[in-house]
């Protein structure tokens, strides 16, 4: 009997693994439901390799990392399900929370003046975005990110220092574990294809990158303007889209550098108007 690998089967396999089931368990389920073991194994391997390649992940990552939680992560204090969090200099609203992937959407993290101040300071320094290149440990232009970008140094200006201190209080994570703020500008048509923000443990350049503060364990994307159309931050594994609204922010954390965190995310194409964001990446240890 020939067994056909349908698109539905592929989707089911990916869903099982993304939900945290090991490939061995998925194989067992397939065999229990009548698949020949060698055909099932082939379908599983082909499907997962294809899925990982589509998302730019080295398949060795899956074998190289443990399924157990390994890292502590930043986390806002949401005990008592507050509608507002008082950060001393500003009250921030909690708009949406999701347990897995861990996602929290905040309202009013930045004032309009702070958003405009960041854009004005970043604008003269914008250049085609580079991403950290895990193959080499350096930086490279990435075709998956069609925005322009720049980095501020941590504490570079009074405005940046104030915002960084506020973020540290919001997610209860040391200021010194944060990378410098990155500002991105997307023109119509620009996007950031789905990716993971952690560094691929199996990539050759990762050891070098990790010397500066360890893994990334959390991301805060702050929206500095409201695009006319498009530009949401999307989480394809769970079908979530966070609208870009000036002053709001989306936070997500990842307790291991692994796709089971379901933190695959992207910036949807801007359809009309432009989009400005500032991203704060949080490391395990002090970022130097
Ligand atoms: O601009 C965004 O929405 C976005 C999406 C995905 C930003 C990032 N990733 C990032 O800065 O890592
Ligand atoms: Zn990202």
C-alpha cells in the first residue's frame, strides 16, 4: 500500500512538534494509526526539515537543545490581573496576555513626545537593516528584513535612559542585560519575515555572540507611530496579530532557544503609510 503525504498530514506533523511533542511521540502516533514505520519516519523527517528551512532554522538546533526549560526570563508583575501597571513615571495598561507563547501587549508605554523624540534622534542615522549573522558572529544585510534601522547605545541620551529604566521596571529585568535600543523604519511594502529572536545554538557564530551577555530571552517591540494599513507584529504558530499603535508595545519571552517556545514572529508588510518601531532585546546576563 502506498501512503501519501498530504498537506493536511504535513500541517498535523508541524502542529504536533510546535505543541512540544517529540518527533519520537509523533512517529509512535503515526505507527499506531496504521503507518508503516519507515514511511512514517521519512514523512516526519522530510516535513520537519522543510518547515525548519522555510523559517531559516538549522535542523541541528532541534537535536542540540534540550526540551527542558533552561533559562529564566523577564516577566511583568501581572499578579492580581492588573488593568494598569504603575511604573512610577508612567501608568501602562495591560491589553492582552497569552501564556504560550508568552506574549503581553501593553498600552501607553511611551508618550507621543517620547515616540517622536526617538524617531527624530534615529532618523539621521538610518541605514539598511543588518541582522546578527549566526553563521559568522558578524552582521549582514538580510533579505528577509526590508526595513531600515539603527542602534542607540544603552543610556545614550536622557530620553533613551528614561525609557530603558522604565522597561527594566516593567519586565523586572536588569537594565544592564538589555541590548541598545534598535529603531526600524518600514516604508510601504517593507516587512520582516517570520523568525526567532534567539540565536541558533547550532550555528557556527553563536558562541561568539553569546560572549556578550548570553542568549536573548525576551523582546519588547515598541510602536513609535501608527501605520495607515498593515505592519502588525504576527505570531504565525498561534495565529496572533498585534496591531502597531503609537505608544503601545508587544513583549514576548522564550525560556529556551527552541521552536517549542512558539515565538516565531514577523512584521507583516506595511500596506499604506510607514511604520517605526524601537526594539529592546533582553539577554540572560549583562550585555557588554
Ligand atoms: O517590527 C516588527 O513588528 C517586528 C517584527 C519582528 C520587529 C522584530 N521582529 C524585531 O525587531 O525583532
Ligand atoms: Zn524579531
